[in-house]
């Protein structure tokens, strides 16, 4: 009995007492009135409760409906997010059943039938299947590098726990092929650079040791050695200068000091610095500037680029003319440097832009080359958004063609 009914009962008893005591009303009449009143109140109260319950139920239903649709939306969003993740991902439950995997994971599967998958039967490539097995059996975080179809992946398994108990694991794979390639290229570069630096240092060290001997007394050899030491020191300087230049160009945040320039002025500037050397070798220059349009380039780097190409044309030619042209082709500014020198085989044409690659090591060394001239050229052009390629015939000559975008 609630408070409201109790207070009504007390009030009715009070009125009945007053009716009986003061007005001498028939007790049967009072009982009859009381029964009618409480009967009506009971029925009416029941209806009211039912009405309230109906409202409450409706509100509850609406709340359930809205939280169900909310949960459904969240579930869909989560699935969309997982399936669009750019790396393969899979979820195993506490029984080792595959409960979820995304589209990227399909690349690891041999077949795509719809049967239930688990940590043993999953139709995956061998390395992946083995990793899934370990991930489920060991119930601990595993981080491993694996190779699948010539690609390297960082495989990571993270156990999922509910109330401290293992309830499955999330397994994901990150493609680290490019990073690995970069790492091995860097290692190779360090090994090559060390080797390049070691050679002149060993020569200098050996000669200094001989010159320092107490019994050494040969003036002719001494002059020869000092000349050789000077040459090797210059070589070291060139290698270190080019290494620094290349490392600056390889930075992701390289900032070019671009300005609008008539590129023919850069070519002329570079040709001027090589006129004496070319003459000494009996070579001549021929320029054909079909355009004097301005290009938006870094002046200092453009001079380095032209210096490297012109000095190579001189280094690898014993006779003939070096032709330089500028022209406009399909909205591009094109520069060609053509020599009539030793030329290159097709195989070498594909490799000469690699660091420290030299066709004729002795000739490169003799002319003070670092083996980094063309990689520097390529980096400078690519930093400007342009490209370079080479055409050559062995014994006839080589042409380097540069394309700059306006
Ligand atoms: P290097 O310091 O040896 O000249 P580069 O990177 O400038 O290094 O050039 C790499 C190699 O490409 C050279 O060693 C040479 O064999 C070849 N090469 C470059 N330019 C020419 C050219 N104009 N003609 C023939 N071979 C060339």
C-alpha cells in the first residue's frame, strides 16, 4: 500500500467516525460508501498504473531502439575502418577461430572459400599460417619480420584479455619492404664510401711510411711520391665534397633557392670554366641555343649539374666536339649535352646513375672522379621535378638529355 492510499484510508475512517458519532448515519450506508469509493479508486489506480507503465515501456523501447541503432552504426563504422586499413589485420577469438579479417589480409590467402577459418585451417601462405599458430598458442605479444612474395612485413600479434583471461589476439602486418630496401642501400652506400675513402688513405699512408724511413734517400722517388700524395689528397677532397653534396641533396626537407634564370647563362658560365681543359685535350664546344626562355631553378645547383656533365664529356672523350643545345619541347625546357667520346654499352647506360658505379675505373680515378658525379646530377634534376636520361653508342659518343618543367 502506497502513501497516497494510506492517507486516503485514514481520511475516510475519520469521516466515517464523524458521520457515526455526530450525525447518526447508518453504519451500513457508510460501509457501502467506503466499498464503492475504494473499489472505484482501486480500479482507477490500476488503470493509471497501466497507463504509466505503457508510457515508461514506450520510452524504454525508444531508448533501446536508439542505442541499438547507435551500436549498429558504431559496429558498421568499425568494420569499414578495419576493412579499409591499408595493412592486413586479423582477429582470433579465445578458441583460435578467425572472427574478423580485412580486405588487405586477402593477399595472404591462397583460396577464398567461405568456410570458417581458424588458427590451423586458414588457407594462408606458409609464413603467415605459422605466425598465426604462434600468435594463438603462445598467448603473448610477438613481433617478427617475415617475408612473403618478395615483400618484407613486420608481423605483430597482440593478445586481448578480458578480466585478466586470454580471450584472443589481434594480428597485424605492416609492409616494411621500402624501409628495408632503404636500410640495405644505406648500408651498401656506407660500405662503398668507406672503401672509396680507404683506397687513397692507404696509398698516402704507405708512401709516407716509405718517405719516413731512416734509410730512405732517393730524391727522384721522393718527388714522385709527393706528387702522388698530392693527387690522392685531392681525390679524398673530391670524394668528401661529393659525399656531403649528395647527403645534402638526399634530405627530405631540401630547400631549393629557386630563381627565374636564362639557363643558357648557366651553360656559358660552366663552359667558361672548362675551356682550358677542353683545349688541352683538343676538344671543342658547339652551342645551339634554340630557346632563351627562363627556367625556375636553383642557380648554384644548376652550375654544379652542368659542371658535372661537361666535365664528364671532357673526361670521357679523346677527340671531337661537345655539342650543347637548349630547346622547348611540349612545354618543357630541354637541354642536351652530346659528346663524341668513348660511349657506353646499353647495360652501362642503365647503371651509370648508381652511386660509385664506374665503367672504366682506372680512367675515372686518373681523371679525379669520385663516382658520384652523375648521382648528384640526377638528384639535382629530380629535386627540381625534372628528369634525365642517357643515349649512347659504344665508341661513338654519349648524349645526356635533361627535361625541366616550366
Ligand atoms: P666519375 O667520377 O667516375 O666520372 P660519374 O658519376 O660522373 O663518376 O660517372 C659514372 C660513370 O659513368 C663514369 O665512371 C663513366 O664510366 C660513365 N660516364 C659518365 N659520363 C660519361 C660520358 N660522357 N661518356 C662515357 N661515359 C661516361
